C-alpha cells in the first residue's frame, strides 16, 4: 500500500526516483531499463578496448535498439502525460527531456560513424580514438538518467495513479514491462 506523500511547493523537487521508491511497479521496471542501457554501452566500450570489432558492433546495436524503444515510449506516451498532468518545475520541462533525447541520438550516430572507422582498422590507436566518442555518449546518458530521476519519473508517479500508469505501460508491448 502506498503511504500519502506530502505535497510539494511549486518549485520544490521530489526525492529522486529509484527503482524502489515508485508507487507504479511498471514505471519502476521501465526505469530499470536505464541500468540495462548503461550495461550495454559498457559492454560495447569493453569490446572496442579488446579490439573485437564484431562484438563492438553487436553490443552497440543492442544498446541502440534498447534506447530507441525506451525513448519512443517516453516521447509518445509518458512525456505527453507529464506535460498534461504535472506542474513542471523550472529546468525540468518536457522540452528539456526531448532535447536530451535528440542529443543522445546525435551522440549515438557519432559513435556509429566512429565504429565504422574502427572496424576498418581495429588497432589500439583506433580504439583510443573511438573512446572519445563513446565516453561523450556515456556522459549524455548519465546526465539524462539523473535528470529523469530528478523530476520526470517521481513527479509522473505522484501525479498519475499507479493503477493507471501500470495499465498504460503494460498495455504497450513496446514498453517491455508486460
Ligand atoms: Fe528514460
Ligand atoms: Fe529519456
């Protein structure tokens, strides 16, 4: 059972979301995907360091697919809901999250291009060069995870009934929380 939570002032931020403090179990499972995405990107970076171009390609594409599905649900379902139901604190509006997604997509394209160069010549020097791009993407992902945990996830969880969020996410196979 959820305990009543104190109401927030207009500019106050809630406690950041974790996988364990959300009322909606489907939203918690959806948030857990951030961890999986980080693991896939880490596997990709390790494969490049091991000069294994084929594994580097596989892991990057698995990461890209996971991020694509996750962002699609956020863009099409959760951010519109956040826009409608949540009083968005300054610096945590819908536009900021959409901009983060664009930056992540652009960062991913740079990593893909860099990987193409690496695959033609998988040397330690090429791996080192690639690391600059993949590290920039790690930063974008970390920053975005922090921003989503700060307002988007906890405020959505407070403002929409857990039953409704669970039903919305479980009804959409793209969310991967069924
Ligand atoms: Fe997310
Ligand atoms: Fe996101």
